[in-house]
C-alpha cells in the first residue's frame, strides 16, 4: 500500500492507497483519545504508551451517529514507533466471531 499523511495544527488526514481502493480518514486528538472519522463512521481510540511505542485501541464506534453495541464492535489495535526519519506502524482489525479481517504494517518516511 501507499500511505500519505497531511498534518495540520489540529488534525491529520491519512490517505491509504490499497491495490483496489483508497481510504481517507481524518484524525483529531481530544484529551487522551484519538478520534478518527471516515464517511459516516466515527471511531474513538484510547491512547497509551506501551513499551516505548504509541498504542491505540478502539473504545467506541458510531455509524451515522448510532453507537455500535460492544458485542458487535471490532477489535482494532494500532502500534506506532518512530525511528530516525521514519514512522513505523502496525494495524490489526478483528470482528467478533470471524477473527482477523484486516491488517497492515509499514513505515512512513518523514520529509525534512
């Protein structure tokens, strides 16, 4: 995949170019949560530092403003670390009863 990051003072736009589609989302930091929105979906991630890396875990999901019940909510975990001019990431998503449905890892090169 190809990844693009547009960072502004109050938010970031992440564009992920997969072989068959493009996914763009907007992320904002609010207190100790990262809020991500794409289309009608709103995600709220809890943010922690775990063993020297940045970790985000999904805590809330809304579709068209309707909260997803916990028993239906996917498990999404993202880890990020920085090294030199690179941001390394690993994202995993699993659905109840189905298991892992998506995952990717890679790095972004941060321009000077």
